[in-house]
C-alpha cells in the first residue's frame, strides 16, 4: 500500500510540473483591429484570421465601438 501511495504522490507532482511548464510564459496581448465601427461577427473572424485570437466589440469612453483582439503573444 505504501508503494502505491508514494507512486500516486510522485505522479501528481510530475503532472503538476508539466502543466505549470505549459502555461508558463504565455501572455495575453491585445490589439485594436477596427477603430471606428465594429461588427461582432466581422471582429471575431478578423481577429481569428489575423492573429489567431478572440475578438470582441467594446464601447470606448468617447462612445465609439472598437474591435479589440485578445491573443497569445
């Protein structure tokens, strides 16, 4: 029983280190694609095609709608 417990602990630690290594160093970058007017489906498609990310329309302080693309740097 002790062997299995020790083995289980090492497996959990190993998997935790592998998962941490995969996500380490990934940063989310943002880029404005459409500055004056934004159409939701167009924004999503443009962001996916150009940068491989996820685009959404946001309203700015001065009441413009922009397409903001979030992607992994």
